């Protein structure tokens, strides 16, 4: 599997930032705060923060500005996992090799922890001390996160996923579902970071958006592939869980080889989108490589 440059550095950076955000909170209910900490700091590859950091790095954005972008994105991602794992949704017992939040605590606490992490995401964007030239863009950054996470983004995609469970949907429907459920937040990781770089043109943002869309889709295609090719130990959750839940997947529609070919095609298109940018985009290209080569 391809290694990501400075991955550990950015993991440490975002983990410290997130821990600091939780430490700022006045303690009301200790159990709820512990569940929030469990859901947010239990581990994970921090792919969305990492993508935001390397985008900012490539475009010359301030790292402290990107901290808020990365922190907000990870809070949203963590809340979505807490809710997705619930019995009413995907009904999973394991996440990253550990009991899911509702198993470690209880369902009501997991719901509230997810709710609180979602609001923390927007609090971070609203309260962060951005650099002077970025402060006028705070509302736009909040709007970008709203678009990526709400009805027109991640939540809408999850609803489509639930409604498609137990049914056969075609490739176009599956791509729409995942462009919202998974791709929207990855796209926000790139575009929100680009908003913090003052010299990026509209044409360059379009190329970055194209790259992010393609990588987001490749991410899900590869997720579907490794759900059936990797071990439970590698996945940190039951192998074949999507098949067991009777969900449409790319291997189910295209066959394993067809899904692998699609991931490779999306990867090549993502590299083409980067080729026209006048920046050092090697970290972004390496990220795309990592997405299609990973085994868990």
C-alpha cells in the first residue's frame, strides 16, 4: 500500500487540535462528554483532515487556518459514524476494531454524542481565529460544510443508501448515492482548504473539485472492494458487512474485476484533473494512489 507523506504529522496535529476543542467544553454530563471523546478520538486514519492539510499545503494556505477546516470535517465524520452504526441504520457492533459507541455506552448516549459532535463542527468554524484575509470567508466556509453534510450532501446520501437497501439499483443511482454520502465530505476537504488560499482562481477550483469528485467516488469503489477482499482484522469490522446488509455495491454490479477497473479509471482521471494545476500537487496525487491501493 502506498504511504502518505507527513501522514503521522498531520494525524498528531489534528488529534491535538480536537482534544483541545473537547477540553474547552464546560463539563455538564460527564458520560456524554466521554462518549464524544470516544467517538472522536478512538482512532482512525483521519483521511479528511489529511486531505485538507495537503490541499492547503499545495496551495500555500496557513496551517492554522486549515486546523479549523480539518477539525470541523472530522467532527462531522465522527458524528456520522456514531449515527451510522446505530441499530436503526447499519447496526454495527465494531468500529476500528473496538465496540461501537452505542455498544460502549448506550443508544441514547450515542445519538446525543453524534448530535453534539455535529454542532461542535460548526462551533469550530464560527469561533476559530482565522488569519485576517480568511475571516471574511468564515460564513462561506460554514455554508460549504452545510452543503456537504446536510440534505444535499452526506445526510441525503445516507437516506438514499437506506432506501436502496434490499433493492437492486443501477450504476448511475449507486454513483449518485455515494457522491453524496461519501464524496461530498471529501470534496469539502479540498474546496474548503482551497478557500483558505487567496491566489487560487475559479478555474483552478474547478479542477480541484473535479479531482475531489473522482477521488471521492474511487474511495467508495475501493471500500466496496476491500469489504470482500480484506480480513475482519484488517477492516476492524465484520467482513462482507455490506453484502450481509443486502446493499448494492460496485463488485455486485460490475463484478470484482470490473470494480477494480473502475477504481483504476477514476484514479487516472483524478491525476488528469491535477495535471493542469500550477502547484506542487504530488501530495494530492499520492493521496489518490493511496485510496485505490489500500487494503483496509
